[in-house]
C-alpha cells in the first residue's frame, strides 16, 4: 500500500511540475503580446535609423519567442518541458484565439520585413486591434490550466485517505484475529497445569493422613512423584519451547508494526506537506477570485449612489459563489433614468465574465449610441451578444442572459418596461399589485429558429409607487424541508405582502425568508432583487 501511495504521489508531482511550466509559459504569452504591441508602436514612431534597427531586432526576438511558445503550448512539446496533452476545453480556447494570433503574426512579420521609410500604420493597427482579444483568450487559457491542475491534486488527496484507512483496518484485524486467540490459548494451558498441581497436593495430603498405608504407598508415591516430575519437566520443556517460539513471533510482529507505524508517520508528514501546498494554491485561487469580485463591483458601481437617484430602494445581491452571474446597471441622462437587472447563464467565474460583457455592451448601446427605447436596447443587445460569442467560432455558444430594463420619464410620470424572460412587478398607490411579463426568448443564442421579438410596454406611475426587478435565483432555490423550489408565485405573494413596509425592512424580510427556506441546503443559483420607490 505504501508503494502504491508513493507511485501515485510521484505521478502527480511529475504532472504538477509540467503543469507549473505550462501555466508559467501561458502567463508569459500575455506579457509578450503586450510587449509586441508596445514595440510595434515604437517602430511606427521611430525616425532614427540606429534606434530603429535596435528596436526591430528586439521585436524580431520577441516575435520568435512568442510564436514558439504559442505552438509549444498547443502541441505540448516535450522538448520545452510542456509534455502532456491539452484538454478539450483548452484546445477549444486556443481555436478561439487562432484568428487573432494569425493576424498579429502576419502583421509582425510584415513589420520585420519593412524598412524605416515604410508606412506601418495599418500593420500596427492590425496588431493593436487583435491584441485585446488574444490577451483575453490567453487569460482564460491560463485560468483553465490552473483549474485542471488543482482538480488533479484534489483527486490524489482522496486516494491517499482511502489507502490510510485500509492500512489502519489491516492492523486492527491482525490484533483481533492473531494476538487475541494466542493469549486465550496460553491462558487455557496454564489453567490446566494449575489444576494438575492441585491434584498432586491433594494426593500428598492423603498420604500423610493414611499412616497405616504409609509404607505401602511410599513406593507408589515415589514412583508417582517421579512420573509426575518427568511429566512436569517434559511439559515445562515443551512450554518453554512454545513460549520461546511465540515470544519470537510476537517480537517479529512488534518490529513489523513498529516499521508500519514509522511508514504511516512518514506518510502523514507527506500528507501534511501536500496539504500545506494545497492551502497555498487555494489561497492564490481565492485571491484571484476576490480580485475579480472587486473588478466586478467596480464595474457595477456603488449601490448607494444608484439608490440616491430615487426616493428609496434596495439592491439585494446574494451570489452563489464569491462572484456573481447576476448584475445590475444604471444610467441617467437629461431625459430619462434607465435601470437594468440581468441574469447571465450559469454562476461563478464563467458567468462573471458574461456580466462584464453585458455591462460593456449596455454602455456602448445606451451611452455611446444613445438608444434608450427598452425594446430597441434588447434587440441590439441580443444581436451584439450573439455576434460577440459566435462570429469567430465554428461551434455555437449557447450562453446568454435573461434581462429586465426599465426606463423612467419623471417629466411625464411614465415607466417603459422591456424584458427577456424576466418580469417587472409594480405596487400601486391604491394597493394593487401588477405584473408585467417579459418576452419568452432570452438574449444571446437560442437553438430554436424563429424571429426574436422584444416588445415594450409603457405605464403611468404616481409618486410613492414601487417596482421590482429580479433574477430567477430566489424562486429556483430548493428548500431544506421538502426539497422543492420556492417558485415565482410564492415570491410574488411575499413581495405583495410587504406593502406599507419601508424598502430597507423589505430587503431584510426577503433575505431572512430566503435563508429560512434554504436552511442547510446548498444555494442553487445567484440571487438578485432590485426594489425602487418612485
């Protein structure tokens, strides 16, 4: 078992060394791509021939290292210390940046062939245009390499625990099935010997009492005593031999147990070292995710500053993991206020990347292109997200987002709502509770071939009325008691029952109801609820 454990550990350590090399080379590719862009800009602007020649030589060296490292990672060349095979996910990611890599390489080689007087603007622009997508792709590849390496370490840890349990069980069975029966047998043998000695004593007393038979019995007694003595000597000799043999066996077993104990201690020391290494790796991964969470929070903006634009309100965000796949977005211009709540496919790091894409697209559509009609925003967002995810891929990406958009015209006291699989709820000043449903199609890719239509609806409002936007994480949460989902109907009833309660208290009630329902069951999805008082 110890040999098996050693073989497993050595195999994993070998893979870890290669994984570390692969992750380092992958990370270096990001730095080299940035250095290529920097040198290309310097070559374009340089007018002194000697300086231009030095920059060109450095540029050529960087391109050669960048290109050989790229193909070394794809082919996992043993000569570069990158032995092994890429996973299907990593191969797919390399295919995703192949087009950007080829355009950068083509422009770089053209720059190398050019002289000082050649117009390099188009070549430099080609490098800069593709460098961003290539950098994002290499970030994803580096994260994937790190994730796969961590998964292998977790598997070995579980195998080591199983081997330790089997070893301890074997030692326990030896104690029960070998040592215990031996002790019982020796005890029985000594008991019989004691009984025999007692019989001899009784016979001796009988001889003393019987004075009349003393002479006659003396010879018999002497003979009997001699026989008993011989028998005793024989038994003692046999017993000494058996005890000596058994003592030798016990000593050998003791030495074997001691050796096994030392081996177990050595294994425990190795497991401790591995746990220490795993803790360091886990800390690095956690630090990276926490940094991504800070980036995401910075992109979403301050909740307090958003709510300051309204009479009252709350934003309840409860990610399943450290970072969320649900996000909110706000913008105000001279005419309108626009508020968005979106639910991206999945959760965790992949979904967080989608939230950043959605945030960037909304900034471009609403702020830069000045499109403020919710139905038009949804149509443009759907088209741009689909193009972003699928324009350069052979395989279709089935990711997207469900979203609700509200435009508020304070001058006309009007709310215009548009949604993609997400609703809006309004609590009127007269106590009525209205539900506005979104379109039945999502934003992004869909497997069904039909025209997507995102209608919008406009309604008047009065000061003090409240509206709510949410993702599906709250309603899809399984409960601890009956393992059933919370359901949208129960969420609507809960929000409707909070009429007359201030927005901060509403948020507390919603959070407590969610925690009470979930209990000790793992959280199913990211949760986002936005409540606004007009």
